[in-house]
C-alpha cells in the first residue's frame, strides 16, 4: 500500500491556543478515513494543513511532498465547508473554470450527467438550494479526477435522496481506489462508509482504528426482548444500567452486552424475540465527548 | 494562457455583463449626473458651458472610477474570499495568479468602459471635442490615477463585516467626491475643507485630467500626489491583510 498522507508530531497554534497537539497520522491509498470530533476539535485545521492552506510545526507530507505543492495539488480534490455562491455565475460556468485548472479534467457535461445534475447546468449558483450547492461543490471537487479527496461536512443541507446519491457516489470512488478523508457530524453516515475512524479530541487522536475495534473498547449494548417477567428482575443483572418497557418489549441498556447476555441465559425459556444492538458510533462518540465543551 | 483566458471570460460575466450594480453605480449613475448637470442645470456663456461640459466629463469619469473601486471591486474581492472562491483557486494546480491578473485586467477594462460611456455621451450629446493626443493622455492618466483608488478599494475589501464594508464605502466615496470637487467646484467649499480636498487622490487625478483636456501645463505635483497615495494605499492593503490573518479570517474562509 502506498502512503498518501504522513504527519509526524504535527502541532498547530492559533493565537495562544494549541489547536493540534501531537498528530501522528499515516493514510494509505484506497483508505476511506472518517475524521470525527466535536466542533473546534481541530478537524478543519488539520484538513487545512494537509491542503497547504495553513502551516503547522512538524513533518507533513501529501503524496511525498509538502502540502500545497503544485504536483500534489493536481491529485487532490476538496469539498470544504461553505459553498461558492458567486453572483452572475452558472453551474456550467463554474465547472468550466474548474476544468481549466487541471490537466486531466473530466468533461463538465459528462460529470454533471453522472451526478444527475444536468438540469442545474444553466442555473445561477445564487439560485440553488443549500443541498444543490453542496452537490455542485462535489462536482467541482471531482472534475480533476483526483486520487485523494477531502470532504469536509459534505452532506450538510442535502435532503435524504441527495445524501443517498452522494454516498453511492463515494462508494463508487472507493471501488476506483480513491483515498478519501471525510469529516461529518452525521456519524451514522461515517459509520457506513469509513474503513477507519480517527477521533480528534482536544488536538490529539484519542482513537485510530476500525469501527469494530472501537466497539470492542466500548462494549455497551441495548438488548431488546419480549417477556412475561417483571422489569425489576433485570435491573440487578450484571452491567445493566437501565431497564424500561416499550410496548410489548423490554429494553435493557447494558455497559457490557456480552456479560448481560450471559446473565440472561438461565431465563432464556421466558425470553422471546431477543436482539442485541451494539452501541453505534454516535453512542460511543457521545460518551467519549460528553466532558468536552464544544468550542464553536 | 488557456487558464487565464478562461478566468477572464469567467470574470467578465460576473464583473461586467451580469453585474447590475457595476452598470448602475459606475456607468448609469455618473452618466445621469453628467446629463443632469450639463443639460438641465446649467447657465452661463457658450464658452463657459463648453468648458464645463469637458471638465464635468473629467469629474464624472473620476467619480465612476471611485464608485467602481470602493463599491464594486471592494465587495467582489471580499465576497470571493468569504465564499471560498479564492481558496478554491489557491488549491488548484494553476493557483491564484491568473485570478489576480484577470481581476486587474477587468479593473482596467471597467475604467475604460467608463471613459467610453461618459466620453461617448460628452461627444454625442454635448459636442465635446478632444484630439487624439488628448484622449491618449486622458487614458494614460486614468490608468495611472486609478491605482491608488483601487488600492483603497482592495484595502476596504479586507473589512470583515459586510455591513461595515458598506458603511466604509459610503463614508469614503461620497465625502471624497464632494471635497475633491467631483460634484461641484472645490472653490465653493470652506477654505479648511479645500485644504483637505486638495490632498485627496481623486483631486490629483481630476486635476491632471482637467489640465490635459484644457491643454493647460501639466502640474507634475499631481503625479507625486498619486504616487504617495499609491504607496499609502498599498501599505493599507498590507496592514489590513495582516490584521485579517491575525483575526483568523483565513482559517474561517477555508
């Protein structure tokens, strides 16, 4: 696997505040990285450093070159926060200009067709909805056929259909072997698409691994079943946090799903329709960051 | 070159062809003032009227450039930064150089357009007549004289809040137009205001234009005044850029 991004002991200060403290990161080709953290954790700052918009202390390389190098720029596509609402400019004008910025540009009309955006070609950017603008920004990021994509809050403002279409497109990019770094507050989406998660807290990575590895560290689960037993019986079982009824079902919140499940074995003949749901990325993220005060 | 031409075409659409505020503020408004003051609100001898038609053309062209720089250019540059357009170009392999060259090109073209529109009205409606040498000198002064005004416009574009930019543009443009004698003769103003007015960049440019169009001797101290304002304007741009970076606008835009 080729190393695409490498940082060693990366630090970044903004005014007197240390935004990034000691970032060590290696991203290989074809990986889809989900970079998550509360507002102000330093996600966008890290992306800006990798893009060459900001300079930090420590070693940083992207495609074996310093960020911002023209050769590596040609291999990077980015979809940053905020949309380019340029008065007087149509979607077609914008893509035409973007295509002129790079040597290996896709045909703007074909790209619009692939992304199902042909109907927007003659529309002015200022007349588009937030979701439509994000989709156009995605098209702009893709036009140079980049090998590495930075997607910062890509689906903000998109409706459910647009979000599905967007993630389908990202899945196609994965099939093509593209490397993608995504930040998003929609953690259920990150959970679906990312091969690897990076949790950024107070300027450091507090987790770097797969969702499965994260779930092994956080064994919490919700067990649902139907039973004629009284809920109070379950409250005393191993690692049970909370028990409540929901219609015909009994819902047991456990700190360690495996242990609680073992404790349920003697009662199995009185339990029906048992299901166990591991904590989602969002549940774990909320636990990890509940002490952290969002910065913005 | 292909990238530059694409940028020029892109900017031409948004800065001129599809930019009603430029057409209204920088072309139609000065043209309307010119027609109003030279056709409806004028009296005096034929010689005086002829002279006024020329000098007021000079004044309205300078006024047009002032509006273009302090309103159109300032807000366009600000919007390009705020909306991430300059960041997008910085991240592209070709960088921002074609963008800045194209913006400079269109600034010059917009000034030229002001000269064509107001000069055309002056010739067509008021029979103003200048020889080729005068027109060339006129264009030369416009090209050089707009530089300090554009620098002020660029510096203004670094004001962080949209409403503050609008306020600053208004507070600079109209008082500067009045005290530098673009709306009515500077001699009508109190002495102390005249003293201030005679140090403004628009006064120096207007003075030079008047000297060329009236075939008077060109006073080079006006050029010195323009050069000083250019240096001051450039310094202001540097200070505003540094201030913006310190306040973290560069972070926010990305």
